[in-house]
C-alpha cells in the first residue's frame, strides 16, 4: 500500500500543477469572459486582463463588446510599458472598425504609445516622428474632442523635441565657432518649427554669432526679428535686459 502511494504522489503533483495552471476564465462564455477581463483591467491586473481579452477576441470575434475589448487590450499593453505592441493593437482596432465611436480613443492610444517610445533629442527620432504624425492625424480627424485636446499637448511636446534636436546640432557648430554651419541648423529650426521653444533660442544664437564676427546689419535684423516675433520669450527678455549686448564680448 505504501509503495502504491509513493508511486501515485508524483502523478497527483502533476495533476495539481495542471489544475493550478488552468486560467481562471476557463469555461466562461463570451459575456462572462468579457466581464472577467474588465474586472482584471479595473483592478490593474493588466497581465490577466490581456489574457482574457485575447481569449475573447480569438474565441468570439463577433461579440458585441469586441471593440471595447480590443481598445482595453491596447491600454493593458500600454500600462505594462509594452508600447510597440500597444500601438499595434490600437492600429488594428482603427483598421478593422474605422467608424466605431472608440476610434478617437484608439488614435490617442497610438499617439501616446509612440510618444512614450520617443527618445532623448540626441538619438534617432523615428518614434517621435510617428508620434507627431499620429497625434496630428487625430487632431485633424476629430477636432473638438477631448482626445484631440490631449493629442495636441503630446504633438507640441514632439515638435519641441524635434526642434531641439536641430537646435543642438547648431549649437555643436556654434561652440566650435563655425558660424555658417551653425546657422544652417538654426535656420532649419525657424523654417520647420517656428512655434517651438527652440525657435527664439535659435534666433538668439544667430544674433550672438553675427555680433561676435562683426556682422552688424545681420545682427540688428536678427535682434529685431526675435523681439517682434517672440516678444514674450525668455530670449527676448534677455535681449531687452542686456540692451542688445548679448554676445558682444565673444
């Protein structure tokens, strides 16, 4: 008897492990599975929520709540900082349900996912460009919505980051007294990102460079442009405080 029990113990352990690994949602119908997933999502258990939503999408693709399930699946990936997968889920929802009322929120999810992937200005800005494009599309396609307003702030942050990248390139050459090369990038900031925080900084640097090398006419024009186009900027305030002497000492 004891020998039989010893032989049975490993089998019982395997059966117990199999039972413990059975998903909690096992045996639930479509409605129950959706509610279970929603509860896990609301509790912040995003891993289980993802499992439940994915099971629902796979088993019941025509369920009434499938679009909400897809949306929350994207947000569950987002909350777990799996931003590439989150963006893909939001994009899939938009492609498959383009007229659904949840599309603006899915578009915001894409906007925020790509912005979360956006690196520091010195690195490649592919994700920043993707964030800028997706946020801009949302603002144009769904004007006046709360999602568009949130996207507008994200878009502005991405514009500032891209502008700052160009500005830093100009500053690199400026520090080495390569004025013409520096101005190429400062002009890029002004031409492409005139509303960014980097634009008045670029003008101030251009003014400083012209002053240092004695280009008085160009310096005066740049100073006037800074004061007239960006009168409320810290750079314009600095010029007014210094009486136009910024950069003159070299």
